C-alpha cells in the first residue's frame, strides 16, 4: 500500500472508530433501555460510589468531549489533512482511544469493575501518548489547535480523574469495610499524586486543556465530598487545592509554550 493509501486507511479507521465509540456509548449508557450508568455495577460508578467520585454535573463534560471528537473526525477526514504530519503520527492512536472509549461503557454494562479499570487505564495511557506526540509539533492554526489539541487535551484531562474515580469505585467494592475508616488518608494521598502528575504533564507538554478538564473533575469531586455522601472534608478541601494548583501549572505551561 502506498503512502496515500495508508493515509486514507488511517482516516477511514478513525471514522469507523468514532462510529463504534458512539454506538458503544449509546448501548452502554442505556439509550436502548436498561440501567443508566450511575446504576450499573450496583451503583459503584455513581457520584456516591466512592470518596473520589465527582458529583453528577461533572459528567456533562462528556457532551463537550463527544461533540469535539465528532468535529475532529469530520475535520481529519478532509483531503487537506491526509498528509498532515501530526495526523500521520497520532491518527492511529486517536482511533484506538475512541475504541477504548466505547469499550469502557460496554464493559461497565456487561462485564465487571476490574474490566472497566483495565479499559480506562489503557485509555488514559493511549491519550497520554497522543498528548506527548502533539506537544512535539505546533498546530498549524486555530482550527487544528481547537479540534485536535484542545479536544484531545480535554479527553485526556477528564479521563485522568475518571480513572482515579473508577479505581476508587473498584477498591470500595472489594476492600474490607474496616479500611473505610482510613478513607480520608488514602483519598488525600491519591489526590496529591494526581496533582503531581497533572502539574508535571502541564509543564512538560505545555497544554492547558488537560489541566482544565482534570481541575473540573476535581472541583466536582470536592463538591460531592463537602455537600453529599460519602462526606469527607479533608478530601474535599484537598481536591480544591489540587485543582487550583493544576490550573496554575496549566497557565504557566501555556505561557511557556507561547514564549517558545
């Protein structure tokens, strides 16, 4: 297959992956009947499923992400994007991220919590590769910056905190009840680690979108812990502090990018 054929194959695969993602989201999310996502796995994936779960309104960001991914899919299929070096380098990874995105909801509905953890951890890793690859070459213009960098950044940033919540839900369901007494300690520790990783990512990749999405999730996690169940003042306050620090790091990273 010549280079043009490979490029067309890549563009077509991304379209197919996007269709799969949308179908998986519809089926897994209960669009055709059955329980909603918060009701799956005995409620483990709900806003009250663990100490690290964001409150319900946080998940509205999925609408923005899915809309952005749909717009990106159309844009990358244009003939002018066929030889775009950034598309060539990351397109297959993007397709894989869309497949994993759809698989997570399928796993949540038809499999079990360990399966969802495996899928979302793989999704986080793939999105991290995409962000690193994008940071190596500037976007050609505002459209590419918005539909490619910003969309992938929001996806990565949100999935980062979603992974933490998913793992928290799994551990809550499997670990002995006595460990619930130490929830504040391990919850704060996890958030500190998340903050360190997100700050390093923001400064190294010089991306603001991932920081904003992660901070969004943390802010709603704080809201959930301070105003709802399970209640934890320590985790709530820590989530707020970490969110602010991550946004500051994102702004610094963006400023460094523009100076460069």
